[in-house]
């Protein structure tokens, strides 16, 4: 796996970790973790940004 370094916000980091957790827990945590990932994403793209 090729690794890169990137600066991310706390919200972006939380979304990345949630996606990884969702992928690792499938299918056991499917509905709740998918919903959580979608909620985080929706909050990040909601405009206007606070």
C-alpha cells in the first residue's frame, strides 16, 4: 500500500476513520455505521459552511 501524508481537519479524520471502520465491520455493523458515515459526509458538504 502506498502511503501519503496529508493535513486533514478533525472532521475529515473522523469521516475517514468511520469509513474504515464500516469497511472492516461489514456486514455486522452495516446499517448503523453506514448511516454514521453518511451523516458525517452530509455535515461536511452542507452549505453555507459555519
